[in-house]
């Protein structure tokens, strides 16, 4: 699965922000300071935050973090919206590039996210990683977050180690290609990337 020909990546691999990435029913848009209240609402919800790294629950601190993020070239943080009405329904972040592999996380959804949110947003993350030129992904999931790590395993992630709190995973190039091909109907036209 690839992006349209008019949106081809540059020749070297690096993590870059995008203004917008359109999928089928979802879109990612670059997070900004104006999104601080939405992000804070998700991160301070007790049921959603129980598997997240601890952080401040202050709106001012969230705004400051987003201001620093604007100039950070090593991550891309997105608000996930519905394409139909641009309603915010979640977040996701790509970060920690290591050679041809990127990490992703901060994957949170609202209670009213559309059916198919998890699969389509994961496909979009991997398709964008490929668009950037990455071949693999690495990430960790809290052991207690069994719904999420079992989803990752069903999608083809390989557990490489576990610590007291986390399972660590990799998705190699073959696994990503297999995932994108086996679920191509979920992104029938691939992704469309509007760079910043």
C-alpha cells in the first residue's frame, strides 16, 4: 500500500510531522496548542489513563508540552478525527526513530470513536511510517493492557521481551506489508499525506 504518486517521501528516512493524513473513515491532523484541552481530557480519564505514563494533569503543562512539540523534529503527534465531520476521536504519536524503525504510542480513543477505529488507525500509522521510508516499528505495551497487546499480536507484532510492567514488540517490514495487504479494504485508496 502506498501513498499517491504526488506525495512521495524524500530519499532519507526521518520522522516528520504531517499537516493531515487522510485514511478511509479517519484522518490524522497535526496536534497543536489548541488541542490541549482535548488531549488532557483523554489523558486524565481514569479508565483511559491507567495504562499511560504518568504526566501532569494541568492544562498549562499540556499547552507547554505542545509548544515544545512544535519544534521537536523527532516526533509526530496527531489528533485522530472522523473524516466526515472532523470530530476528534483520539490521539496517536510516532517517535523514537532508530535507523529504519519508528516507535508509536499515546494511542487513545474517545468512547464514541467509530467502529473500526483501532484497525484503521493502526493501518494508517504503518502506512505513514512506510511513506516516510521506515521499514519497521518497535513499541511497548503495558502488560495489564491486555486488549491492546493482544490486538498488536493479532496484527502481526512479535513480542521480543517483557519487563515487570511492559511487553516489547517489533513489527518488521514483512509483517507490516502483510498487515497492510491483508486489510487493504480498510484503506481502499491508501493514505493521502499533506506535509507541513
